[in-house]
C-alpha cells in the first residue's frame, strides 16, 4: 500500500469459449477474495447494450475494491473502453489472455452444449468477433490446460512486473 491509498487492481480475463477463462477467473477471484463480474452474462441476462454494461462497470468501480472482470473484452476497442473506465477511477488493469488448443476447446464445448453443431456455432460466432491483443496491451498469456496453481503463479508474476 502507498500511504493510506488502497492499490486497486482489475484483472481482465478473456479468451475463446471453452478456453478455461471462466474457471480461472472465478477461482482467482475466490482465492484472493476479489469481486468477480462476468459482463457478458450481465448483458445477456438483462438484455443490456454494451453502453449500458459500461455504465454498470462505472457503478461497480464505486465500491473501490479490486475486481476480476470477464466479458465485453473481445476486441481491442472493447478492452480499451473498459481499461479507460478503470484507469479513470484509480484502478490498475491487467489483461489475462487464456489460450487453449482447439481439440480441448471442442471437447469442452461439446460437453457443455451436448451437440457438436451447437458447440461449433457458439465457438465460430465468438471467434469471428474476437481480436488478439495488441502489443501495447501487454497481456499475461495463460494456458487453459495448466493447473490453477500454475496459472495463478504466472498471473501474480505478471502483475508484479506491471507495477
């Protein structure tokens, strides 16, 4: 801590469907007693626009607690909008990109959606919109197949470098 100021962190987690991002984000938030928000789920559940979800993010930041965010991060533009909101409110955002091989993703999505057709539809739609991070985003890249302990060590090392 710097003086009496609490260092606010925001861990932004993104990746393809079935990559392991939700599992990692939820476990990481729980392990470090951080609030977890899946912005895609909030948008879909309530039928909100992207702009409305960003307004909700602004409200979330008023709690002044470190957070883990998943969703609304598919493109460089989306990630920049989220990072700008967070920075304006005193947060230090870090991007975590969870990657997994296609065979593992296919198995995970087939298990989740029960049919190959539905799994393929979900994957293709998501990946068509997704943009890899630009160099300036300095992502912490994780394998979605590594253990949670290994992933956590890697993220903590990346957060320490970003100080």
